[in-house]
C-alpha cells in the first residue's frame, strides 16, 4: 500500500464522552478501502480489541496481523490503515484523549516498539478484561446521572488492565530502527524527564545533535515539529490538572512554570482552539 504524501490527521469523534469513545465493531463496520479512509493519523490513542476473527493492519511501514483474542494499541499520530479483515471478525474500537492516559501508563505505551503494540489476551486475563470492556460499552450507550464520571472510572480501571497486558513487553526483543526513529524516541523520553518549557536547542544539545537535525528527524517520524511536541506535553499536563483538580487557571499556570498566567491561557487557546475554562467545562458536562 502506497503512503500518500499528504497524510490526513483525524480528530476524536464528537460522540466521545469526556475524552472517551467506545464502539462495538463487526466486519461490516470496518472501512478499510484505500479510496475511503485509507492511510491516516489520529491525534488520540486507539485500542482495537479483537474478540473474533483476525485483522491485518499497516502501522507505519510494518504490517501487523491481529488474531483474536488480542489488543492492538495505536499511538497518537502513528500512520496506520486497516488492510484486511477476515469474515466474522468482531471486537471493540476504543479511542482515548491523550491527557486521560496516566503518566505511568503513557510511558509504557509510548516506549512500545511496533512489534510490541499487539498483545494476545491470555486466558487468565480474558474474563475480567472483557467484562470491563463490555460494561464500559454498555454504560457509554446510556444517558444517566453521573454518566461521564462512571465512564471515566471504568476507563481508569481498563487503562491499567491494558498497561498490565503490555507491561510484559518491557523485556524487549531486538528490532531495527532507523536513525530518525531512534532520535525521536529518545527525544520523547527526554520530554518526560525535563521541563517542556525548555527550548528545542536544549533537547538537541542533550542528544548531541543540531537543532535542525532533531527537528528533521522528529518531523519525518511523526509529521510534527519539535515545538509541537513540547507544546503538546505542556497541553496534556495542563488538561490533566484542569480535569482532575479544582485549581484555578492561574494556579495551574504557575505550577507548570509559567510566570505570566495570561500568556499560558493564550498559548493554551492557540494550541487547542479553546480556553482552559472552556476545556474544563466541556469535559465535565
């Protein structure tokens, strides 16, 4: 399958509740023809849970076969496309806004190699995992009091179940990576360890490369610039604080290292197209 030069980026469905979306899938629901959705990126995490049949996915330049029962994790902005779906295939599609993924889980997911992004669900884990997914799906389709809070609570349990599932990949198997991918991986690890308000040149110096080379590698691998990823790291942490705490915007800005809270608010709106309070109110509806 040829990758088009201009790869589209899709946002999360407007039907998401508090940054969480789940849908049951069957082979009839999957649109994998090139002349339709085709190769693309998404700006959110995806968990494909395959409960029957098998699916062939393209992830970056690698073809991955997912045989039931398995979970495939797709990271934000990874290039991917469904290539083939076997008859009778079914499962769940779960999309998650990145700010909802706890740092511990995000580190596990982001450090996975492509070959480690699909995991067979062991029999000992199947009953609890599938019960939680089915319950999340059931609650998602209802309109009840505290629905957002219930969905968020169920997801919090589920994301740690997924983390346990993928944790075994910490014992890495050798996999060849090109220089751009390696530099991008190391850059993202540094973001987690250093203040995201540092300049791109700071990270380039840490990696012993030029700022231009760093930006070229990151752009080639992710389709986004170094500045984007630094701002994205700031945005995710700000969104978590807005969502999970009652702190005022001014307090959150200072906590993140901004000396001018009004500049923080302007930057937040520039990146996300909404104000900090607008974000808080939207995800708490």
